[in-house]
C-alpha cells in the first residue's frame, strides 16, 4: 500500500443519503378533484405549476380531472393539491368503458363517472368480484352475439 492510497483513504468523504437518493421517473399523475368554478381551476394550476419537477398541468373542469406530467412523485402532488386548495383529492378511479369486460355490472358502473368512463375494476381488487356478469346475463348476451349461429336476426 503506497502513500497515495493511505492519504486518499483519509481524504475520502463518506457518501451521505443525499447522494444515494433515487431519481424520479417521468410520469403522468391523474387525480380527481372537485372543481366548481374557474377560481378553483386557477388555484389548482397555481399550486402545481411552481412545484419542482412539474412539466405540465392540465385541468379538465367538466370531468373534475387534473393531469400532471413531469419528474414528480404522485403522493406529493396529491398532498400539495389537497393542502393548497383545501379540497379532497383522490387518484383518478376511472378508465374508458371499452377496457372493462362488463362495464355495466354493479362493481364497475358508477353514476358519478364522466361520460364514457367506468370505475377501474382491473386495479381495484375489492370491486373486481362485483364486476362479473351473472350466468343469466352471460346467457342472454351470448344468445344475441355475432358468434352465435342461432342468434336472432331481423331482415
């Protein structure tokens, strides 16, 4: 072991937690926030635009939806909106009804959902058993499907 190795061992600075911090991934955070007026919309935009790592903020007032893209943490974004606006914030619980097998089953259908959307039963395991069609529903839908050669047809 040479003199240079001994000196460099004493001069090395131990790595702190700050240096080991993981970099945030670029992601899109969608959340549901009740938006009553243009003032609410401005307040949400103002709370998020000066946040570090945010690239863009899109507020869709008609659907009560806020979309944030950037190098951010979803939990921090939602907490910031809740703190700055005083509104209840939850992750966006809806998906387009085309992605759900039985969109009008009791677990998936939601009256409060925007047009063309149903509750996301794919990611919500508690609602998934409710979103299956009963045997009677399956029998009726299969009777009138295009795959059934004996299905009724009106000419």
